[in-house]
């Protein structure tokens, strides 16, 4: 899914749908994260771009104090309700770039499928300044790839996209090379002990479910309403014509970096 800068606002308009349809992250990812940087009661973490909390609970369950920074007021409100039983959770509404956050106070800063919205030259130095010496930055994301076993589904959907979102076709599969390049970005800002890992899973949707999922994608939400309705109806028709289900092959990546 291509990233279009300036569309961060769209997620807040689909907060409840986003909460239902966006996936979490595998337990193996958290095991690797906590092996790299253990956190516990008394530790402090900041989550950049919490969304509706798809990545938050495993960190809270360590006892770590988590402060979330979220641009969307509706998204932040959902998280405050979702994690109301965790006294170690709080949420700040606003852009990470503008948030007043204490320097040198964090054991962990992490961001799940959100850090790409922040200009690199602003985000990395700010994270670096927030961390204690030895503190860690964890950046992770989900990258949905097409079903390699059903090229006819991919091609049929691309024909629809060519009408409603021309120029957005991207056949590249996110993999190790992209994950390594993303991890190495941290070295430009003074981070050390760079590591990255990949994880994989498959998600399967009915036609109706898939239309709900793409209804949370920023560039899809930004389409004019009547155009978007026609677009989604044609997506649904393609999936129903080709068996009624579509599978997404996710690659998830975790980048880890440490402040010396």
C-alpha cells in the first residue's frame, strides 16, 4: 500500500472501523523486542502513533508505563477506553513532532505502522533525545502482499485500480532488502546495535470484509465519496466472481536500535 504524505487525518475519520479491521502483531515480535530491551514495572515507554492500540497491550502487560502520542482525537479516545484498566497508560493527542516530551527519560520508544508519517530528519533525532543511554527504539510495521498462488485475483483487482486510482500499481513484494534499509536509517542519527527481523502470516477475508479493510487505507478514504462507493463495489464484485474470498500474505518487520 503506497504512503501518501498529508493523509494522516484520514484514520481519525474511520476510527471504529480501523479498530475492527486493522491487525495486531505476532507474539514472536514482542519476544524479540523484549529480549533486545527488557521492560518492566518502573520502566517508561512512549508509543508513537498508537492508532487504536493494535500494538499496545503486550507492552502494558509488562507493567511498563506507556504514554501514547496520537494525532487523531477519536483514535486516542478509543485507546483511553480500551486500556482504562491499565493505570500505567496515558494518551496525548497531537502530532509527535509537536508534542512536548521529556528528554532522556524513556527506556523504550516504539512505533507500529506509524513512524513513516513522520519526516525522518525530525523523528529520529526526537526519539534519540527522549531515550536514556542504553534505551531502545523499536519500529515495526505490517506490509500486506498479494497472494502468490492467485495471480488472476491480483490482475483483476489491478484493472479496477487502474480506473479509480491510476498510477498506484506496485508489484514489489516487501522483503529483507527493504527491512534492512529501513533498519539502517537509524545509524544516520547516532543509534547503534542495529537489528531487524521479519515475520509472516496469511489473512483471509470475504469480499465484504476486504472492502471494510481497504476502507481504512488513507488514500482510499481520501477519494470523493461517490467515486469511492463505485470503486469498492467493483472490488467486491471481483472477489465474489473469483470465489468469494481473498488472502493477504503479510510480511511484518521489526527494526531495533539503541542509544549508546
